[in-house]
C-alpha cells in the first residue's frame, strides 16, 4: 500500500472514530425516529467529505514559492542592473527606478482589481474585476481550475510577479527621456487596459486563447510569449516612435556606462527565468523539469547564435552581444518551454540569437527609431519567433495534455506542432500586436495631453537622476 493510501486510510479511520464517539455522546433516538445510517453509508459520506477537500501538496507549494521569489528577483535586482548598466551615468537611478517602483505600483493594483481581471470568471476577454476584489476569497484553498495542489494565494503571488516585470520591460524603450509622473500614469493605464485583459485571454478560465480551460482559439503560451514579451516589446516600439529620439541620437555616441552591471543582471535574469518558466508548470514534476531544461539550453544557444552572427558580420564578438543573445534566447523560449524538447529548444535559441541580432542592428538602423535598450528587438521580435516555433515544435511527448484536452464539437483536437497549430499561434501573435500597439498609442497620447511625456531639453541634458529624482548615482 502506498504512503498516500495509508494517509487516506488513517484519516478516514480517525474521522470514523470521531463520528462514532460523537454519536455515542448523543442520547438515543426515539423509536419514532428514522433508522440510523449503516456503517457502509457512514464510510461513504466520510470518503466523499475527504475527497471534497482539495489537498495541498507541500512539495509543489514549496517549488512555487521559490519560483515566485525567483521571478521577483528578475525585476530587482536582475532587470534593474541589466537596464541600469546600459544607460549613461546621468540616468542610472532614473532607469533603475522604473523597475523598482513597479514592485509597489503593480502589487497594489493587483490586490484591488488586477488579479480579478486576470483570473476571475468573466467573458472571453476579461475577468470580473470584483470577484477577487481586495483578494476576497483568495486563501489557503487551491483553485482547481489553475493549480489544484497549491494554495490559491501562492498562485496569485506567482502571477503577480509576471505583472510586475512586464511594464518594466517596456521602460527600456524610452529610457533617458520620459517624465517620472508620465511613466507612473502610463503604467497604471497600460496594465489595466492591456496586461490584465490579455492575461485573462491567454491564461484565464474561458479566455479566448486558453487551450486548456474553454478557449475559442487554442494557443500554446506556456509562460508569457504573448502576455509578457510580445505585449511589452510592441508597446516599447510604439513608445519609441511616439516619443521620438533622445537628444543627439544617433549622431552622438550613447554607450553603456557600465557593462559589468549589465552582465551581473544577465546572470540574475537567467537564474530567475528558471522560476519564470519552470514555475509555470505550477507543480514540482516532470513538466517543470522539461521547462527548466528547455530554458537553459535555449539561453545557451541564443548567446552563441548572437555571438556568431555578430562575429561574422563585424569581425569581433562583443561581451554585451553575448549577454543580449542569452536574454533573447530566454525570451524566445518562454512560450515554448513547456511544450518542446531540448533539441527543439536549442533550435529556437539559435533562431533567437540570429533574429534578434538582425532586429537590433539592422532593422532599427533601417527605420531610424530609438529603442534605447532594445526592448522591441529582443522581447517583441524574440517572442514572436518563439510563438511561431512553438506551433512548429510542440510535442505531445513533452506535454501529453495538448493531445487530449482541447475539443471541438465533442471531438478531441491535437495541438501538436503543425500547420494548424502554427496558424493558431500566429492568430494570437497578430492580435497581441494590434492590441498592444493601438492601446499603447492611445494611452501615450492621453498622457501627453494631460501631463506631457518628455522631460524638457534642459532636464534631459542634465540627466533624469538629478532632474526627476534630485539624486546622483555616483558621488566622487
């Protein structure tokens, strides 16, 4: 007999003894009363009651809590250091503040209505913002729709960390020139109009693109290709176009002030991404291991892909290029990590290294936009590639559920890689591009009309550290 069966039996016996003791303490029923239930009926009721209580698996919960902390680490200090090292020294604190403050702003919004809009029951496009208002009803009991073996509170915390880092990624596009007040206003509107609804559409019960919970178009996005990276990357491009170039760009060199900081940030991002993708399995099982492995080898291949492409075109491989390729590999494997094998993940990583390098070095130069820290070139382009290749390489061996879950007219439809699934993936990509692009444009125009987006020329020349925050990163 297994340990689980032993525990179940012991629990049932204990409940039965307790019920028997209670029954003995109650005065005997009168002859007119109905006859007492038989022993078999009592046991059946106790078994039904035990089965009705969702069981929290301590191993799964421990893994998810660790993963939650790892994803938060991606924002601070991971992204803070990665982005902070890439800007000029007069804008270090302002750039770091963009990521730091979101841990406060988005967390508060998440408690009030963000979690409800993302994972509450609603329609195909948005959850009911009042269902979990102020986290009402979100406690120790699991929500079987999303994660049957961990407390819903753990699941809520894990998903919050995704909501925090997504708008932080966008900030790389307008680094060194946006007002801090405008940034805060833009972020509140953006997560409300873009992130929360898109999260519900892809991962929420009944969401339009949810392949596992009653969606209309079955889209495979394991950890945020559309929700996190394409939405932030496309929004970053729109921000760069609407706000215009930094003063002096591209005539004046605007080199990173401290590549060492960016390299430390790269290592922390890689580490945290294991929780980002591995934790998206919401259990400490084989699927988490596969996502973990796919993440690692795609990042490795991404670094090599970028490095070799840069080496062949510029005759010199840069350290920052290798780091950028690693991050590109991580962003690109994100939607595929729970659906593809390790060899497929390496192919995806190589494609990321090459494709993102071409976007950053060639596409940006051709169209003359100033995406300061290449948020679009790495995250937008990378995850667009990743979403498409998920539709090519998705394997029922890696994730058997994709062959048995989605049904059309009562008939099961396999979502394994092929033409049909590729079209599903591209549909979601196109929708995300349009939603993020149009919404971001309108939000920027509104914020510009009410507050103004850019700092003055004088403030930009002084640097955002002093002009926006009254501080300097380095005091000799």
